[in-house]
């Protein structure tokens, strides 16, 4: 089977989200062939290059959606972006007919985004972390549903219309930043029925929104949509929602390729959380929230199967319109082998030490952890706290680490045993790779209790690693924590240092309980969160999806000389069933076949550099 793996800011780059998960999936399914279609997020990510790719990766196509227009037209045209981004196809500007088409399609898209009652409403960005509802709601529920349905139809008409225009004539990014686009946005925001926040938008807001829409819609302008690229795969697997799923939507529309969507963290939720700290104005945030909400609804509607990584993500997907029968929870697989020695040792760890492991950033709420440890020290004066990890990239991470160090020095002045001894602080900040903590396993071995104090968390990777190590844990009730821990650790409310301190004290004082919880946690992690279970789940899903896809195309049954090609027809084509029945094929799928069984492939495992187009 030939899989088109769609990624955004991750695999095959050496840095980025879901990189390890994708690599383990591809290596675990060595019987399949993979084409990678990757979107990069920054110049730094591209500069660090790719991971070493396995032989079953036959081709890589990349696109840099972060670059400025002048950079796109120069250095990145060979990486999957069309060189004709400012002019139309063949080097000419849009004619009158193309301009009319663009105006009609973009008006439909803009009108749907400005309409209230969207899945991602204008109040969501501000209320994402506080449990706010999804957008403004009509007093008449049926009227609201009808309006939302009409807006969804407008959104899809506009989205696919723009995609077809870009495929035929190019020039879409320039059109999205044109005066026509700004006028369309202004008219849509001023129309009756728009939200209060949207109606306050000004010209700078329209310009900012046009710029953001240009970036998120750039996948529509890629040269991936032909019979030799996405049209040649048997299945598209988008490893996240949002921009990564856009090529999958177009592959299904143009070629009938089935779409599988995996989300470990819902992109719509991530957008809401990011919007809180953005410099964009409130009207622009509201409109982008509506856009991402409409896009999520369309992605879930078109996907054959959606695989959330946890129940927390699944609830968001259902709220965005995903049908329950399409949803299959598949927990991300993690490598357990490096924790085996510690997990099977039976050692419950030091009785006086708490350990925190992870990336140091505000979402981890180390401030609350330090205040909780101050309460622990009142009851257990010999207790210690080891914070092991590096700050998040960028100035924010370094600033937060410095703030935590200052707070630790204030709460716990260096203590000396006598007047001539050097003081010692009970809180230490350490990096993995040093003499005391040479590897990740040693980090978890350093404490008797592993603590997670986050206020925002998706799938808690550090918590699963602690479970593999057989460590008792204390965690805050955020994200998928309760689902992951499943009763094998203590869970307390976030932003509650007193509760966090009480739970830590309870485990520090009871070694036998720590040992029982650690053993139960390890057993649960080995059952649910290993690479093996993850790969097995997707192996079955791939086969299920391809069994319902069209399996024949006459051109594939003969060679270049017109002679019958041996083994061109897969054996299952002779099995009676709805997928082999005669009759018209589904729309857009008449010329497709399950090529994994119908055509031999040549896999090129040559050198792969830090960027480029096809290898």
C-alpha cells in the first residue's frame, strides 16, 4: 500500500511536534510504502535538517509556508510551492473571468467565516481555557443550526473553489493579499448577522486577516495535486488537523483518495490557546477562530476515520462536528525499552525527594510547584525538589527559568549546618546529560515521587515515562492526565499548591503505597502506551480503509507494450463484495486503484539532505 503521510512542522524534520511518533509509525509499518508531504514552520527547523529516513520512504515533498512572498518566489519554488504565485498560469495575470471567480469564491469563504453561530465562534478564543461555549448561539436552536449549515456550505464552496482556481491558474497568494480581498472582507464583516466583535474591525484588521488567511491557505497553491503526487497514493494520513489536512481534503476531492486524520492535540484548541497571547486584535482573533472552526468541521466530515490520541481530544472533535462512528481513540506509542531496567528493579526511589521532569515553560506552572514544596518543607524539613529539564526555546523560556530560580532562592535561602559550612538550597535545577543525570531514566530514578504541575497539558508524555519507570506520581487534573493515569497515581486540581503539597506528603511518607502505585502504573503503561500497540492499531485501520477503496484501473493491468501485466489484479478483486461490485465508481474515484497490490514500486533510499523537493 502507498501511504501519503501529511505533516505540519514535524516529520521528517529533526525538530517539531509528532516527529518521533511519525518515525516510529513509518518504521513499524515496513510492509507499506510512504510518500511524505511536509510543511515546515520556520527557517531554524529547515536548517537543522531531517532525521535519517527508512527505506520504505520513497519520496519527500516539502513546502515552506512561513516565508515571505519574495522568498517563496526565489529560493523555495523548488520545494513544492508554485513559482507562479503572483502571476497566473503561464506567467499572465488574472483575466476578467479569473478575477470574477476569485471574488465569488472568496466572498463565500469570507461570509461563512463572518457568520455567527460557527463551530469556532468569536468568543471562543477568549474563553478557551475557561470552558466557554462554542460561539454565539441563536435563541432558536433550529434557526441557529440551519444558519450554521448554510455557512458550512458557503465555506466549502469557497475553499474548494479557491483550490480549483489555484490549480488551474495559480496566483492565489497574490489575490488573497489584493485590494479586492480586503474589500470582500470589509463587506462580509459589515453585513447583517455578524458578531459584535467582528463588526468593530478596521482596515488594519482586514489587512492582518488577509495576511493570515494567505498563510493558512498556501497549501491550496502547492503543486502536489496531480497523478504523480497525491493522486498516486492509496491513502492520505494527516498527522494533525489544520494546514496538514488541507492537502488531504484536496486529494480526496480531486482523486478520491481516502483521508485518515490523527490528532494527539486538537489544532482548533491549540489555536484558541495561542490566540490568548497573540498580538492580533480581537476582531482578527475572532475571525480566525471562526475559520479554524469551519475548517475543523470540514476535515472531520471528509475524513473516513479520525483517530484522537486521547479522550480529551475526542471530546473536542465531537464538539466540532466529528461523527462518533468515525472516531477511534489510538493512544500515541512511546518507546519503553530504555526504562525497563528501572521499571523492573522494584526500587520505589528516595523517600525524601520529589522530581519534576520536562520542558520549563509557563504552562508547566513551576511557580505553583515551588510554593507547594514550601508547604512540604514545613512538615518534612529534609525533603528535596529536583527540577530536571531545559527551558523552552526562545526568550520566554529563559525568562521563566530565571524567574523560577529567583523564587526558589527567596523561598529557600541556602541552609548551612553551621557557621563555617557552605549553604545548600533544597531545590536544584538540572539538565539531562550531566554527571548526576546522564540520561532520562536517571532523571526519573532521582526521586521517590514524580510531580506534574501543569495548568495546560495535552497528552502528558513525562507522566507516561514515569509510569514506565514504575514511579508513583502526583499530577494536576488537566488535559488527558486522568485518562492516562487511570487510578495509578494521585490527581489534584491545577493552581492549588496546598492540594499538591498534601498529595506529595502522603506518598513521601508511605513507601509501600508508592511501590504499589508504581507497579500498577507500569503495568498500565505497558498495556496502553507502547509503540507496538500504536503500530498494530494503525496497521488494522490502513487495511480497513483500503478494503473499501476502488481496486481496479484498466491501464494498470497492461504494460507499455499492451501485454497483460503479471499479478496486476490483486487476489481480493475476485472476492465477492460491495468493493468489487460492478457499476459506476464514486465521484472523483473512477480512475483510481489500490496500487499497493497492482503496481511494483522502486524505492530510492539515497542520500537525503536538509531540504529539497523529491529524493
